[in-house]
C-alpha cells in the first residue's frame, strides 16, 4: 500500500488534523461508553490517532504494514502495536473501543472480507464495548477523472509533491499516486497504486448486521466521510 513512502507518510498527511479528530472521537466515546478505558486501533497506520488518544486511554494497535507499526510503537510506547490482518487476528484480550479509521475498511474489496473484519472487531469487544468504523466513499460520492494534489511538503532539505487522478473499475475506486521527492541528492519519482471498494451505506449496514452488530450511521463523521457506530446485537 504505502510501502514505498512510509518515511514520508506523516509529512504528506500533515494537513490532516488528527488532534481535532481525536477530540471528536473522545466526545463520542464518552457519550457511547462513559467508562471506556481501552482502545484498539485497527489499521493504525503511523499511530497519529493513537498518539493523541493515549493521553486519555490505554491504546494498542495493529496494521498490515510493519513499517507503520514500528513508527506507531515509538509514538505510543505505553501501548502494544503489532503486525496483523484486520480480517483475522486474535490478541487474547478485549477492548472497550475497537476503531478502524481513515477509510481503511475500504481496502477490503469483497463483502465477505468486511464481514470477517467486523466479526473480528466484535470478538475483541468488552461486554459494553463499541466499534467505530470510518468508511471510504460511496459509489454516489466518488467522482471519476478528478485531478488531486496533496498540499506539498516544502522544507529546506526536502520537497514532496503527490498527485493523482481518480479512477474507477466496477465497484473499485482506483488511485495511482505519483510522487516527486526532491532531496539534496536529487529528484526521485515514485508511484503507488491503491484500490478501495465503493460500498453503499445500505451495504455497510447489512455487513454490520451479518457480523452480529447493531449499528447507526452518522453522515458527517470525523471529516465528512461518515462514521458507523456499532455494538453487539442485543446490547443496550
């Protein structure tokens, strides 16, 4: 996924207001589970959400990318961060909150994979636990053919420009990221291809139901992509 650009990830996404998002997450957790004290951050990336949450909760995390896990562990030394697949993991403990943010669920391209992941989240919940899932775009909101440039990284010894044009193949959104990275040694070009599934809200609601979860959907979410808030079926 981001294997080629791990060392630059936080710089490229420095425009993202993780601290503000975590304030919203904290408020939501206190509303949904006032006594929550533990959080599992699934697809934790470099641990930016976890870093801010760790001031208020014990936070563990997992990600498929070992480089991300190493960075997250350094940011949150009090937690346990590990390489694991969100579709099939067993940590041997349960958490008050299991979260999967920044649209990472979209990398699961088939419905059965999403259901497997949600079942795994449910199996790691405490009795009153809550699941937070931030989705990717829906088929209706994904626009094909739109050029995009991330805010450039502009440091004295490092310049990064990342661009892409949105594409689509069936129910998959396609992003080919083009990077120009300039250092004192010269300019390097890198390319990364990403595909994320475009699920409708109704499809996602059905996935939660099939995973044994009762769910509500908030259209705005943390920064406009929506948010699913779920609990095991039969709980308050």
